[in-house]
């Protein structure tokens, strides 16, 4: 429930936009979106809540407080992924871009509190 609460399908859509093939992107993202919605609805049915993390108010407040910063780091990561891929991968990309990309991975995992 907590991990699902932290998920943001708008941010997921921005990562999905990196997939160049429209049909592949839509096919996979639509499945992820449907599964996200189904899982959310099932958790709410089982937990009896109206919104995710109702049972965890401190967690919910902490997640809300860092959401704007996390969204910014995700946007940066998407941009860096686009740049590094556009350069032909990490070996050909500007080392500063690769380092920054790696740093965004650390920042996001720290902000979320998990690395999986």
C-alpha cells in the first residue's frame, strides 16, 4: 500500500515516453496503468479506506512533503536518460551526464526509502 501510494502514473508516463515505438509504449504502459488501478482498488477494498495510506498518516504526510522535490528529480532523470541514450549510451555520453544520472538514481531511492 505504501509503495503504491508513492507511485505516480504521470511520472511513469514521462519515463514511458522514452520508448520510441508508439505501439510498444502504449501496449506496455496501458497494461501497467490497468494493473496499477486494479491493485489500488483491491487494496482499498481490503483495507476499507477511501484513499491509499489512510492508515499511515505520518507516512502520507512525509511523502506529500517531498513530492515536489521528487517530481523534479524524476524530470531531471528522464532528461538525463534521454541525453545519455541520445549520445549512444554511457560509454559515449558526457561523463558529467552519466554521473548526474547515477546521482538521480541515488536521490530517488533515498527519497522513496527503498531501492527496488
